[in-house]
């Protein structure tokens, strides 16, 4: 982690990142608002059931790891750049989190 990382990252985003680190799909899904969604390179997964199924198949279910995570665009939405590892996609990706209240409205993954 770099510098004051925790101060730059809103609590809902940190909860999602912590859930990924812990491979805890329940906590990951719980970080999202009930109508929240994941946009994975243009494929959208809305609501807790779709988010859980996506994560089972693409993220936590693939033992995804994030290393060298840094905030590339602060604010809301906030974008982090991370090196993704694990048994699925491997390589650098940007994750953009739109925070609404104490939950995530969305998480969008791009190159």
C-alpha cells in the first residue's frame, strides 16, 4: 500500500477489496447496494445473485489476487489500478467503483 491509501479509499470500496483479499464472496456481494452491478469489460451483472455468480466464476471463485493496488483516479467514482493474479484473468486492470452512501452502486472493470 502506498502512503495514505486508506484515507483515499472510501469504506465500501475498501470492504470490497478486503473481501477479495479474503476470498469472501458473501462480504464481496454485501459491499454492493441491492441494485448494484458489476460491469466486466462490457458484460453487466446486476443484483446480488448475478454479482455472486459472476464472482464465483470470474473473481473470488478463481482465487483472484490484487497486488500493487493504487488509486489512479481519486474521488467518486474512484478508480484503482491493480495487478490481477490467480486462476482466471492475469494482468493489469482498472477497477472503477461508484459509491452511493455506504454501499457500492457499481464496479466497472477495464484494461
